[in-house]
């Protein structure tokens, strides 16, 4: 994952697809060389046995090891 492309997304909405059953959409505030990310104004989508659960968060720190894919400006809807 080229960090130059991720760097261009700082301050923009980004759709993060995690390994497992979670997806997040939020504003990228920063990241490090391991692609650990800080997102703000986050909406978390989780697939559960009961259906899709949506959670709103002010801020989150994501572990880069758990990120499967990034979609700049994207949304799961």
C-alpha cells in the first residue's frame, strides 16, 4: 500500500474495509509507517448474526495490521 496515496487522503473521507466483518467511513486525520490510522467523525458498520449494526464514533485509532482495503472518498452505501 503506497503511503503517498494514503497521504493524499488526509483531511478527506475514506472507507476502510477491515479484515473480518467491519467497515468504517471517516475523515482521515493521520497515519504512520505501519498504516495505523486516526479517523474522526466515524461511522462503523459491523455485520452480525442479527444484521448490520451501525455505530457512530467521534474518533478511532485503527491498527494497520487489520486493514484489508482503503477506498478514498468511498462509502459502503
